């Protein structure tokens, strides 16, 4: 098990030290339309977990703790899921942080390793979802998003014709478009890019390419968002094994290991409810987490080669460009229009196809982003490989709220 904190938690001068943390194994299932495949969440965890363990060249017995992430399931679904990998008595903690659950499970594992408590942690996420838009699960208790809905209603009103999530993100896009004159075509171009990227991803729920006209002509979900600019509900799983530097060296895993050089988790701030639709959709949480990660890692947005960000709607990718520092204030429309965020540009954003095309099984999404960036930085991404990728940035958002931003380096 993990070494004593006194052995590695402090320098000779007594300063608190932070252990280096590496991703040594990743795995994921294909993401599927709910109900299309005959499987259950234990099957998803087994498939993704076994793939991650095999990728890291380790056994489940080497794992000292498990964090299992999901949103739709009973209280100990994580235990039932990882029992497919073995019965070792290892501690299992269930994590539910809305759409940021997967990266929150990753964050918790990283904290234990960097603090010198453990050497090897498995984070596994999965989701078995229902078809159609997400709805309210409980009618007899407070909806955690109620403050957000109330704040949105004061500015923009509420529509009974559209689900709440596209209203929140659609209104964020409206605000950005109104402030900076961004056109609908720019917003749709984000979806066109991500659908095009997904053609080369065998794990993607959708692998169809659409023209800009196709995207603009698809049914309107909530203006300015059309159906092809919205992520689908999905079934699937993903997993990642984290390890300390000592573990990596003892196992001879240096050539496969990808270091997490910065990671931050933020929750809602006072400015979330300060009168901005963009802030309500997580913009300020994103900017705060990104700033912390740039400071931790010493790596800036201009050094990043590849990004996986939370494009649950094209609107969120638009505002997240600025939140992550990929462009200056008001320049997100110019960034996508110029081709700077696809192959041949300055940085490739969502080479996996993103949530819009790859799919969005809530508990697995953050870990699938981790898997994609790990493959990219190893040079193992096949036809979607970003040439020469050495630094990767991840952004995962859950309303209600949580944002996790992570920086990886080979």
C-alpha cells in the first residue's frame, strides 16, 4: 500500500512536497445510443477497466483505491461495477458531480497520489442512460439547478418548448453573439468541425460528416442551437489508472506514462449568479480553474497542442475558447472561422469528435477525455493523431456546478 507520509511528504527543509502523478493506463468502450446494445453498467466498467489495466501492464490487485463515477444509478453501483474486475477488498468511493463526474474521480485519485498516500489508483466511469433529453429525476425535493433556472428566468425567461440545458447554453451563446457580433455560422462551424473529427474515431457514437448547411438546417432545439449542435445521451464507460513516479519507475513504465502537470476543480462562485448568461453556464468557473492550472504547470495556453473540452453544445465550446485562454476577449468567432482549432491550425480542439459527436455518457465523459489525450500524447491516436502533440489540455463541466481543468505532458 502507500508509503508513510513522513517518508515522502516533506522536503529536508520541512516544506510540503507534491508527488508527481502519471496516467499509465486508459481504456474506454465505444459510446452507444441508449438501448442499441444489450449491456449494463457492470459490462461497461469491466470492458473499460480491463482495457485500462492491460494498457498499464498491471493487475487489479495492484490498485490501492477505486473512484467510480456515474450519475444515474443506485448508491453502490461503483462497487457492483468494479467487482467485475475482482474482489480484492480495495476501497471504492462513488462520485457524482453531474457531467464532471469522470474528471472529478480522476481529481480525487490524483490528490491521494500527489499527497503521498497511495501509489496506484483506478478511476472508472460509466453511464446507462435513457433516450432523449435529460429531465428531472425527482419531483419531491429541491432541484440542485433551481438557483440557475431562477437566475436565467430573470434575464431571458423560460421556454416550455425546450429542455433546460440547451436553454442555459443557448442563452450563453446569445450573450456572446450579442456582445461581439458572432454569427450563427460560426457557432455551427464548431459542430461541423467536431462531426468531421469523429469520422476517424472508432469509439464515437456518431461517425457521420455534415456540411455547414446540414448543421444550420437541422431542427432547432433552442435558438440558436440546432439538433446537430447538441450532444446525444449515450451509454458507455471509460477508465484511467494513475500512479506515482516511484510506481512508474519500478514497473518500467516511463515510455507509456503521461504526466498530469496541473489540475484544478472549481465550483460556482458569486459571479455565477451575477447577471451573465455566460457565467451561469460555467464561464467564470472555467477561467478560474484554467488560471490555476497554468500557474501550477508553468504551461500556458499557447503551449498546448491538443484540447479535449466539454462541448455539450456548440455554445459551450464557443465560450470555453476564451475561458481557457485560447483566444482574447471576443475573438472566439474569429478563432473557429479561421480554422485555428482543427488540423493544420494552431491547436486541435476535440479530435475525438467531442461530446457533440462522440457522445456523452455523463459519468464516463471526463475519463474518455483523459483517454483521448493520453493516446494523443503517446502518438497512439491513429488516423486522428495530432502531429507532434506533447502537451494536452482537458476541460470538463458539470452544471450545478463543477469544472475540472487538467494539463497533461508526455
